[in-house]
C-alpha cells in the first residue's frame, strides 16, 4: 500500500479546501439571488420590494468577492459574473447589466454559459429600447443549435419584443412556439398571458379566454393567476357575457388565494353593475367598498369611479370634484391617478366660475328689488304676522259654507258649559289686568333701576358691496368664461353652445358678442357638423359684424386664424401627438408638438409641447444632446413654468463625488468596486479588447399628461 508523502497530502487538502471555499462563496451568492427571485415573482408591482433589492445586492457583493479573492480562473468565476449581470437586470440597473454581460462575453470565450449570457444581454437590450441590437443577437442565437430551454427563452423574448412593438400577430407566433417547447411553467405562463393580451388587442376575445384558461391550470404564483382571471373577465365583458363574468368574480371572492385582491375584485363587480346600467346599485356598492377596505386599492379606485358617476351620470360637479380629489397614492394605476388629478383641477375651475356667477345673480336680484330688503326686524315680524293673518283668513274662507250647504264649524264649545267657560275667561282677564297694574313701573322709577345708556349707532346696512356697474361687468365676464370653459377646456359642445346663446341674449351689444356668434358657428360647422345652423350664423355675422375679424374671415377677406381656432387646434394637435406617442410614432409626434410650440407660444399647450419634445428625445430616441437642447429651450421660453423647474433639475450637473475612504476604513461593500476595477484592469491589457464604456446614469422619467380612454 502506497502512502502519500506529507507535502502531497497538504497540497491535496489545500486544493480540496479551496474548492470548498469556491463553492460555498458561490452557493451563498446564488442562495440570495434565488430568494430575491422567488420574492419578486409574488410581488404585484413590477418594482422590486426593498427586501428583493437587498438580496440581489448581497448576491452581487458575494459574487464580486469570489472573483476578487480567487481570481477569474476558478471554475465558478463565469457563473459568478453571469449571476452579477442577471442581478443587475432584476434590480433595473440595465446599464451595469449590459456592461457586465459584455465583459462576460469578452472574458470567458470558451464558457458553456455563453448562450445564456447572450439571452440575458438580449433581455437587457429590450429593456433599454435597443430593439435592433436585441433582434440581431436573438437571430444569431437561433441560427445555432440550442437546448430547448434556451430556444424557448429566445422565442419568448422575440415574442415580447414584437408585442411591445404592437405587432401582435408576430408576437403570437413566437410566443406559441415558446409554449410548445418549454418545460418551465414561469416562461409558459408569461407567454400565455402575453398571448391572451395580444388576442385581446386584436379583439379575438374567444382566443384570449382560451389562453387565460390554459394559464390558470399551471403552477403559477397567485398574483399571476389573479391577473389572468381578471383579463378573462374583461374579455367576457367585451363579449357581453355579463353573467359568466359575475360568476367568476364571485367565485374569486370565495377563494383565500385572492385575499389580497378582494377589494379590486369587488370594485370590478361594481363596475359590472355600472356597465349594465344599474348606476344606483353601482354607486352604493362603491360606498360599501370604501367603508369595507378604507386603505386598499379598490377603495381608491372606487373614489375615482364615484367621481365619474357624479360627473357624467348625475351631473353633480361638486361631488365629482370631491371624489376625484380623494384619489391619491395609487401606484399601480398611474393613468387613473393622473386623470383624477386633471379632472379635479378642471372641475375646480368650473366650480369657481359657477359660484361667482351665482353671487352675481344674487347681487343683481338685490339691486333690482332695492331697499325693501333692508327692513327692520320689527317690520319683518309685522310682515310675518300679516302673512299669518292672511293664512287664517284663507282658512276661514275655506270653511265658509257655500249656497245650500250646512255651515262647517271648526270649533264649538258645548252649550251646557258656555256660562262656566265665559266666567273663567272674565276671571282670567281681571287677574291679568291686576298683575299688570301692580308690576308696572313709572318712567322715573325705571331710570333708577335701569340707568339710561347711550345707544351705539348702528352701522348702516349695505344692500350690495359692489356698484351696479361692477356687478354687471362681473356677470358678463363670468357668463362668457363659462361658455369658453365648456368649449375649450371641458369640450362639452352642447353646454358650450347653450352658454354662448345665453350670453348673446343677455349682452347683445357687448364687444364679445361677435366672438360668441363665431364660437357658435365654429361649434356647428367644425364639431357638430350642422350645416344649416352654421350657415345661418355665418350670414348673420357677415351682415351684422362685417368689420370684425370674424366677419372678414367668413366673407373671405382674411385668412387669419381666430383665437378660438388657435386654442382648439393646439389642444387637438396635442392629443393627436399623445396618441402617436402611444403607438410609437415619435417622429410624427415631434412634428405636431413643434407646430404647437411655434404657432401657439402663449398658451399652456406650448409649454406642454416643449416638455414633450424633450421627453421624446430623452426617453424614446435616446438623443441626449437634443434632449438637453430641448430642455434648455423650454427653460429659456418659459422660465417660471412648472415644466421649466423640472427641466432645470434634469440638465443640472451631477453633484461632486464623495472623497474615497482611507484603506483601513474600507468595508465589505467596497470590495465589489475593487473587484470591478480588477476586471477592468485585466481587460485593458494589450492582448484583450477594451471593455464597453459606462453610459451616463439614467435620469428619472418625466411625467407627461395623457388622456385616459374610459
């Protein structure tokens, strides 16, 4: 039997221990990564919780520690670097994920993990809107022979890419191929969910329901099952199969699996009643949800739906504005939150005009009735007595018998008790007169008890605090403001037309009357397409107001646009630009926005347009210099606007970096940075290709107002 010499034994033991150390370090990193991944799958929002992000960061730190201590030649180095890239992707730091994965492909040329690294790099490109790079990488991958697992992931990423480009038919093709070959329930579930959405967008609701049904049979997290079932309900509603939709929602309420979503499920049930026309029942259900789930998403959405009910069904703008204001902190439905804020501000503006108009009406009524309202309290009491006497007289007359009828007696004292009754009355009167005589003081005696005081002079009552001219001018201004609000901001053209007609009737000789007539013409000609009314108003303007801009425009003497047309056109163009942005046509959207910025520079739409231009260059076109130029132009044109304040923060230089810690103060977190620098130093050697340079840190996304389809 041969024995190893002591030196060989020590070497083998060290190799074994070193291998165990490699494995333990990587095992711990992978454990934290898997914990974060599992937690993230059960989170409703796409944003990571703090615990998820902390676990991902720990996995990154331990992986960098392995590379730094044991070098990039150990057998777990490629696994560790790939794990770092994947963790950065899940955190949402796509710049670092891209750089790390590119480093992997440059360093580990013979690794078996290269196809998987390319797939994660393709995912990163998709997340950064680098669609061409992602397509090129995926096509090169699929041209090679891949294991089914990786091929399924490649088909899934291609399907997702086409889905985001709204090429739904191509998306369905790639996603169905991923479903056929994958054994991973997570990929299959995501692919089926996206297929259902694609069918829904194509209005193929039966196919969408089929995809959601298959998905619900898989072993998937509760949140994904809830989302799929909710989408199935939406498809049934589109097919007007309301009973089936209600049955599914009530079944979900009986499952503890969906306990966290009960408030949303009940809100959808209330929506279902509203869709079927049972608005009062829906309203009461919304109230019940708010009371039952005061801090849940369903309660916040119920405030929003109540606002809509009171605005559109009950025409109660006061209540609608109150409920819209209560929609706050709705992180999972940002479009609802934005719409509620816009509606609350819009209705607030209307209510201010309406309340001022009511005050004008009251003051006008007081001025018409004159000083009769400034009566004394005694006189008012006297009037009330007279009113009471008139009512008694009317009552007596109603009791007076007509010809041939027996008299009706309202009250009669029995005959036997007449003498007794009148004796009691005389006795009561005598005692009352004696009491008055005994208790009455003379004027001199009363002065001794109650010294005479000087009465303060009462302030003279004022009927109306404003002059008649001021009241009339305010009434005229607010009547016209109400009409313009309905036309240009609220876009209720029937109410706008009625308000303009009211203004014309009450102020026939105002300088705003020609503009009111032209607004009526604009409504009937351009918005309601009533040619008969439009032509009659046109002839009236030409005949009555030939020298105004409106008369000259309608008679063909000038091509100038009126201010009504300018504002209406800017608003319409901005909405069209938003729709183009939603469909990814950014170049055409830029043309619309630039037209608004140039032609209507004095309006709020120009400010919004300038901001949207910069946003498109920054977020969608990735042209940093043009984005900076556009933000600078916005600051120059509108320095005091809220958009300029945001733009200043976006283009401000970054704060100075903190000084580096002394060597003895470096903790475990700084080891990651040291390891990164070690990898970069190795890559900068002559025989290696230089690493991809780090991009500028992504700036926070600006918010753009969007019109919600309701």
